[in-house]
C-alpha cells in the first residue's frame, strides 16, 4: 500500500489554466519512473508565466514492503534515461543527447526560429512557414511521444552567452505500423551543421533501433541533399538512386 496520497481535483483550477497544467502533469509522469510513485499530491498550484508552480508538493512512494512484481504496470512507458548521453561537437562544445520531453516545446520553438529556408526544405521536402512549424498542436505531437512507438533525440546545451538551454538538433524515428521497420528524419540547426552532430545523432538512432528490436531503418532523402546521403552511406545505409525519381531511398538492416 502507498504511504499516503491525495491529488487535488483539477476542477479547482481555473478553466484557462487546466490544459497546460494537464500537459505539465502528464509530462512529469512521462519523465518519472512512476511505478514506485502512486501519488504526487500538489496544492496551491498557481500559474507563473509559461509554467505552473506548486506551493506544497510531495512525492508519495510505495513502502519497501511492496515487491517489484506487485507494483502496478505503467500505461505509459517511462522516460528512456538509458538513451541520455553526453557528447562533444568537433568545435569542442559539450552537448547532452537525450530523448525529447513534453516540456521541450518552447526550446523547439526557439530552435525553429534559427533555421534557414534551405534546411527546412531539405527536412520537409517543401517550404514550411515558421508559424506552421511551431503550431502548438504540431509541437505537442512532436514533443509528447509514446517512446514505445517512436524515439526523438535532441542535442541540448546551455547557451554560454545567456545560460539558457538551447536545442542544436533533433533526430527521430517512428515505427511503421504493421512492420518492424522505422523511418527516420533529422534536422541540425544551421549554425551547428558540419560539426559531426548529424552523424552522431543518426548513429545513436541506429543503436537505439537495435535495442528496440527494429529490423530496418529507412528514409526518403531529396536527390540534391548530398550531405544527408553522405552521412547515411558513412553509417552503412544502402542508397537507392533511381533516375528521375523524386527521392533517394535509404535503408539499413540492423
Ligand atoms: C543533413 C544534416 C542532418 C547533417 O548533419 P550535420 O551535423 O551537418 O552532419 P555532420 O557534420 O555529421 O556530417 C556532414 C558530412 O557531410 C559532408 N559534406 C558536407 N558537404 C557535403 C556535400 N556537398 N556533399 C557531400 N558531403 C558533404 C561533410 O564532409 C561531413 O562528412 P565527414 O564527416 O565524412 O567529413 C544537416 O546538415 C541538416 O540538418 N540539414 C538540413 C535538414 C536535412 O537535410 N535533414 C535530412 C532530411 S532526411
């Protein structure tokens, strides 16, 4: 039995702040190994800028008498901390490569603000306005993922000028329904391209794909995207270039 536990009703929160609060609570759940945590009672929750602050919060743990096998099964897979690794760019900058989290949304907005039209085109295969790329509905889907079906990695560091965290690149793969294949895509911020990050992110996706029992990782790449094609070939992807085709098909069997 848990030691204690009572979570305040969301009905007590003004309607305007319920949605972000729900996202925050679910995000906390996604980032915590919650099997041992039956309750996170929080009182006096107040909106503060884009965040919520709880004046009185406790973490409730199951007692040591509860065996691991008796703990409840999780509906959502916990944050895969085993995929968090530090790494150093060719220019000496240290980054943390880690799976994306729901609260990364504002950092992803800032990341998109820095991208050139060319990088956006190479990634999405067409022009896409900033307002479309940072639309909240889109970013919720991108940041709040089911780690059983997809993994997105971000490379993050603290900006030495402002001390604020910033995202330098994002890479993801999603399992293709009904197969053991996964499709990847990636985007490194223009300022950070050519420093080895794309290669490192893709090799991490390959490692994770093996751990996750993915059989094949595939991608479509624009024929003029020589950099992505080069990175893929370097890491063992086979490229299928068909004359006149819209896309180069890349695939690696794991
Ligand atoms: C493609 C992308 C992810 C690569 O990331 P990156 O961090 O710049 O890549 P890296 O620094 O690890 O490697 C770049 C490689 O391309 C090589 N390269 C650079 N210009 C090249 C060119 N014109 N032709 C071929 N190779 C080229 C570099 O020499 C380097 O290879 P090396 O390490 O063997 O020397 C990044 O450029 C990007 O985000 N581009 C825009 C979005 C995009 O294209 N996404 C892919 C959609 S599928």
